[in-house]
């Protein structure tokens, strides 16, 4: 006779999650925070607790119900809002579009050759640095979505094939290093993308022109130091690189002597064409006239759809490059729901109706009584800490408004240094799944555990803080 398993520990953790998620709204709110803000905070804390102790999928699904009882709207409204998000759509379309890489074995072939190379055998630490450099360069060329949804899954698969067990600190530090490289690459151009959103906002509010040249020079120095030092940080923290050097690529990656198959060549070639088009229009789109107008109309999401169509239409031996049924079965649905609910809850958490943003600003402002180096250190530390426990974009703009208000009221603030600290620190948000999309992806990767993340992530964040402070503050003082 079959029995239903009842685990006391699971029941206790489930009860605590439910109390947080539905009972937090009964707690009297501090001055400034609304009852809606308390209810949303309860859902946030309940989700973080559930993801930590119970898993990913069912706490995420419960979060949909929890948010519906905060006053946000019905379950239908919550579900529609979750998937009315370009990031969630890109994850869905992008991950499936790139599935042919895995199905054909092209990704395994490339990674197997890379890991089986003489460089990897001689110095796997150097190979890791080269991977981070390639990721950083690709991100600076506006390929971050491809890196998130196409290459990141390949990195996860590679860790498994190399024999790294779930929760191994190498997994946490390698995947975090990968995401750090992506995020740092996004911040390279102060006049486009993330840089425009942060640096441009500060310039607009203060009516002060910042030095783009110095900004990019200091970012280049940060890149070089990161690529050189981060693999050594991994080594100092006890990461085992030898698994990567000793893996049998014939068995693990199915790489044998000979050339790639036609299916592998077409799958990889389609991706390379996709990347080439994205890079060309990113770098020189303004010079391509009507073609650029067409590209703007379809965007990166449209390019993913075109790639998806190509993977279905192109056939080898009567079979499409991508088996849609297999792609659906292999898709990380738990990661999709985690990211969807995490992004929605975090945006609700810092919306105007909760009062939390204003409350945080009032809490933070007294910590910054004046300017100078001590102010910049406190600014960097506060931004890095808060973006890792709350929505990184919301915290970013809170810090921007605080700095701009201080500057406009006569405080001696080095705007360029403060801008860079806020801009970069806000991107390094990986501690909780709700802090940022990359943070959610690391948590949902399947090769890490909450314990391994919470043990090693504070060390990584301290490293990033020191890296930024040591380069940005002396750099701006020296070249001012």
C-alpha cells in the first residue's frame, strides 16, 4: 500500500513561510510604510524563506496567491503582470531559441574542446579568466541577453559534466563570476543602456556634465583587475579547478576525434549569424538606414523569434535542428516562475503605494552627513548592501536622488565617483532571488544551494566593494 511521506521539517518550514507571507500584513507598519507595503513585504520575506528552505517552484506559485491577497489584484491580474515583462519573455523565447545548441551537441563540442585544450590542462585558472574576459567583452557589445539565456545554461551544463556536485563553492563562484562579467560589461558605456539610465539621470538632475572619458578609463581598469584577480579569489576561497583539468571530455562531453557534424555546424552557425547581426546593428546601426529601422522594429526579441523559426525550418536527415517537445521538456520552468514572481514582487515592494522607497530614503540620508572619501565609502557599502536585499533598480534610483539632493544643497560630493559607485554596485545584486534577474538565475541554476550562496556571496560582495573603492576613489581624485 502506497504511503504519503510527511516530513516534519518541511511542515515547519512551510508553516513559517505561510505565516510570513500572509501574517506579516497584521504587523503594525512603521511610520511611512503603508499597510499594502507591509503585505507585500510579507510576500517578499515569505518567498525568500521558501526558496531557501523548501525549493523554487511551489513557493513561487504560492507567491502568486500571496500577492493577490495584498490588494495588488486578483490572481489573474498577478499572473498577467508576471508575464507582461520583457525580461521574462526573453528568457522564455531565448532559452528555447538556443536549445538547438544543446540538442545537436554543438555546445558540448565547443566546451569540450575548450576544457580539453592544452591551456586548460596547464592552467584551468587561466582558462576561467579567459572565459570571463570573453563574457565581459560580449556584454560590452550588447550581447547580455544572449549570455543570460544562451550561454549561461551552457555554463551550468559544463559544471555538471565536469563533476562539480550541487552546492560546491566552485559552482557559486564561477556562476557569480560569469554574471559579474555580464553586469560589468553592461556598465561600460555611460551614454547607452544602463550607463545612460544612471549617469544620464544624475547629469540631468544636477545639470552637471561628467567626464565620459575618465568613466570609461576607470571601467577598463576595473575590468582588467577583475579578470586577473577574481580567479585567484576563487582559488583562495578553496575552489577546486582540477576537476575542470582532469575531466574526460570523450565521456563527459562526447567529444571525439573528427569534425563537427552537419547538425552541429548549422546550429552553431545560426547562433554566430544571430550574434553577428546583433553586434553590427549595435555598433553601426545608425549608418544602416532602412535596415536599422527594420532592426529597431523587431528588436532582440524579434531576432530570437527568427532564430527559433530557423531552428524548426532547417532540417537535417528529415529532422529539424530543434525538437520542440524536447526543448519544452528540458526548459527550466521553475527558473521562469521564480524570475517572474521575483521581478514582480520586487517592483511592487518599491512602488510608490508601499511607502518603502521613501522610508528607505529617510533611513539612509542621515548616514551621509557630509562629503569626502568617507562619504563615498559609505555610499558604496550602503548601495551594495541594499541592492542585495531589495530591488536593485529601485535602490539605485533612491541612492541617485540622495546624492543629487546632497550635491544641489552644497555638499562636497564627487559626482563622477558617486555615479560610478552607484551604477556598478547596483548591478552586483545576487544575494537573494528578488534582488535582480541574474541573482534569480544563479539561485535557480540547479547546481547551487541557498546555504552555499549565503556562505560565499558575502566574500564576493566584499571583494567587489574593495575593487570599486580602490580604483574609483583614487582614480577620480588623481584625474580630477
